[in-house]
């Protein structure tokens, strides 16, 4: 399935040079790291444009580029639905969950603890669940990058995922979150430029819209060219995909990290709103590339691509632009994966250090040892995420199944804690445990999965329903302990063993 040895060598050399540039950025960024918060949260001083850059680079990532292109190949305009769901999720985050920067949280688990009356039980448990959520996303990004490399090099997908992991892991290891943000901004320019150039050339290479229409009609897929391809899929299938993507944005810890690291709440909110709009506009590009790819592959009899649409972007980049220029823009496509993976990696190690470590050991890591501990945690997180890729088949199914099983209950818990004053920490526990148990049952019990998939096509909607009901019932069945916001914040910061910071903040 790989390209010629000459073109493969060209790509690998270009990829190595590209990663080398990212490493240099990591080294430069590392010089600004004065301690734990600098390494993990870039000193909480990121301006609007840097938040916008890192958020957009993550959004235009594995699912909305490679996965959506494959969906466009299979289902026409249905390929744009992923981006629509993600855009809605970002707007929900911006307008309803983007005002927590001033509380000085470091992790989503601390925010959850605050929302449920400062209960340390919530933080202790949620640290593990948040870490699992980030591992799930990391596995998805490794799978996406592995798909690119597998096509280009002909390597086994497992080895390709390992190379992808090392690709972003090295510069994150060196430079921390500031390196992530800077490299994301650079990668955003590359991937947008690459996708737009491919788009400009893809339609003419396919023979124009008439040829695309005729090809889908001849293949019996004319309904794929309807509004969002909805005439070709059931309403519940479309709703399930869009909902899975949107609710995943709400419940993914890495997006909360953007709020905590921003220079102000307003900067984060503006960045989230604009990034949602950009994702919506971008969402049509992968679908068009996918439809052009289907037309070209059908005309050329490219059996490999027709049988495995996950390689659509790599195929059309090298077919439409030619091997040399196409391989350059395969690096741009790989940027989409790397820019998503590095942010989730940083969120994962922050959770592992600040929440999971303190829960297991009963103590926190000294500030002077935080950077070294962060790097060790990164290695551990990447290894676990790599093992998670063993569950992967293709990009969209991974997101629908693995991510859709694990993250919706986190989002439901956040909604309950912030907007329902009667919620209790016991209700929060019921929400996350019941929702996650339902999701795990879906993943590991084939008969149950078949039953649920036959009704909802994916787990995200039923997981959300189960989690929300469990949270409501659990809260109503337990006594509400009234705790003021000041007291809840004190408990959160105290559990992080920063008593002096608590006193200073309360006096302020």
C-alpha cells in the first residue's frame, strides 16, 4: 500500500525535518519554564490569538480532517456533519462553560470538585476518569497519524502509530504546554494551507461537479449529495454522530486547559466562539475532498482506496498534486493529527500529576520537581494511549465507540454540577459511575453493543441519558450540604496543598 521507495524516502526526510523544527520550538519554549505551572499551563498568560491557534489546530484534527474526509468519500456531504457537531460543541463551551479561569484551577477535576461543594471524593474519583478520557483521545490521534504513515510508507499500522507518538511526544517532552501552543499555531497555518490547496485542485481533477454527481449516481449513492447527506442515512445516525462530537468537546479536559491557561475569561470565550465558526466553515472542505477522492478512485479503479476510505486524504494529495508536492501536504495533514495529540497529552499529564498522583500517594509533588515529574508522566501517558489504539478500527468508529462511551458522562456531570443547585456529590458519583459502566458494557459486551447500536447507532446518546438520570436520582436520594463558593474554592485549593494561595485569593 505504500508509495515508491523514492517518494517514501522523500516524505520521511521531510517529516524528520518538520519534527526537528518542532523540537527546536520545544527547546526555545523550555527556556521560559520556571516551574510546574509554566510547564503545564504556560504561566496562565496565553492571549486570545494563541488560544485561538491551539484550539483551531486541535479542532481541525484527526476526526475533522482524516475521519471527515473518509466520511465524505463514503457518504458525500455527510462528511461535513462531524464539523457541524464540533462547531456546536465549541459554541456551547463558549457561552455556558467558559468563565472559570479566575478560580485558578489546574485541572478539570478541580473544577468538578468546586461544582460539587468542594468534595474531595469528587476530585479523587474524577482524576481517574479525566485521565481515561484523555487517553481515549490520544489513542484516536495516534490512530489517525498512523493511518497517514501507513499509507505513505507501507509500514504496519502499529509501527506507524508508534512513530506518530514519538513525533509529537518529543517536542512536548522538551517544551511543555508553551511548546504545544506555539507548534499548534504553526501547524494550523500548514494544515489550512494544505487543505485549501488540495481543495482548489481536487474538484477539477475529479472532472468537476458534474463528474462527481454522475459517479455517485452511477454507484447508487446519489442521496449522499443531499443536505448533509441526510437522505442517505437515518436521522438517528446523523444525530448520534453530531451529538457524539459535540458532547465530546464539552466533556474533554484539554478544552478546559485552554480556559485555565488563558490570560482572561474573555480571551478564552472569544477564541472558542471564533474557533467554532472556523470549524463550521472548514467542515465542508474534507467532505468535498472525500467526494473528489471517490470520483477519482472510481475512475482509476483504485481498489485499495475504495476498500479502505481512511486513506482518502493521502491518496488524493499525491494523486491531485503529484507525488512531490502531495507528500509535502501530507505533512500538513499529519499536522492536524499532531496538533490534536499534543494538547491532549498535556492535559493528560496535568491530570495524572495534580489529581491521580495525589489521590494514590496522599501528597503532592514539590514545585521544584514538577517539570521532571511531568516528563515522566508524559511517557507513561503515551504508552497507555498507545495500548488504547489496539481498540481502533477506523477514525470515526473509534470516536463514535470509544470516545462516545467514556466522555458523555463527564459532560453530564459538569452540566449537573454547574446548573442544578440541588445536585450533590453523591449524585455526581452516580452520574459518572453509571454512565461509564454503561459505556464499558457497550464496548466489551458484543450482544449489548449490537442491541444499543441497533437503536441509537452509537453509545453517546444512551450514555448521556443514563448518566443524567443517575445523577438526578442520586442527588434527590441524598441530602444537599450547602457550601458557599468561597468555601468550596478553599477546599479545592487546600486539597492541592496551597494554603497560602488560598489565603491570598480569599483576601483578594
